[in-house]
C-alpha cells in the first residue's frame, strides 16, 4: 500500500488497542505516531505536523477532552475521540469542545480506518466535488440553498436548521442547539426538530440518493455530512 503522506497522532494508553489500530492504519498507508501520555502528545503536537488526532478519552497526565481543548485553541486539525464512556454528557462535551467524530469502544479497527478516511476527506475537500465545483451553496441573505446548481425549496425553519448543521460539518449538534436556531419561532419543541429533520431528509434524497446527509446520533442529536 503506497503511503498517503498523511500523519496521524494516536494517543491511547491501552497498548493492545493502540497496536491493533496502528497496524490497520499503517496498512492503509498512514504514517502513525503513537503516544501514551496526553502531556507528551501535546508536546509532540506542538512541535510536529499532523493531519489528524485519534484521542482516547481517559489518558494519564491530561484527559483526551483537555487535550482536545488545548489543541483547539490554535488548530482546527481533525480530531476523533476514542472512548469506553458512552454517557450522553460525555459525548456532548467531547463534540462541543471541537471533536469531529466520536467512536465508542469496543469498536472494529476497520470502522476506525473508515471514519479516519471520511473525516480527512471532509476536511480536505469540504462541500466540493473532484472538479472543485460547489455541491452546496447557502445564501443566508436571500434564504436560498442550491445543491449542485439546483434550487432547493425549503421552509424558513428548514433553511435555518440546514444552515446551522452545514456550518459545522461532521459535528454532532444536540436538539437544544438546533432549538436555538429556531429561537425566534413560537411553540418549538424537541419533536418539532425531529419533524423538520424528517422533511429535510426527504428533500435531500433526490440529490444524494446513496447518502444519509443528515445522520441521527442516537441519544445525542444530528450530524450533517456530505461525501465529495
């Protein structure tokens, strides 16, 4: 497998997990640096260039959340959290601190590789195709959305929700965060959000028949994602 020239910093103190994940990533051509300590990982990150961070939540020295927060103070490098803590509050905190994705243990190493590739692809290309042509264009002033050059007919509420989700691609937004986007409307509840999301999905299917553009993260919220 030829090298991708993409460097990944894997921060995981469970050696058996780290070894398996590292081997799978190496087979896909990634250059993987492994660290056990959060403090040492931060020192390494500040002196070397990496395309993506894979962070365990529970680390010696400083936690994965603290490391994520420190990195986000001066870098938008993609971050994927690895953890056995599946509590809703942990997921929300991790994503709100700037993590791009969240994988719960136990997981398949193939899943980790797939998620790494997806996050890197999203950060490299954004919402453009291989010819660098815009897939999604949102005009907030005109309340207009175009997908692949075609106008998407949306209600004002659907427009606000889509704009909010698309502004943070790959990040999970809770229902509370989406409710804030509709704060100027009356009688908006959690189930109202679900109804709007359902309608949005129906309108997006003709443009993306092979993708689930708005993904449900059960117990957390929704995530917007377009494969280039």
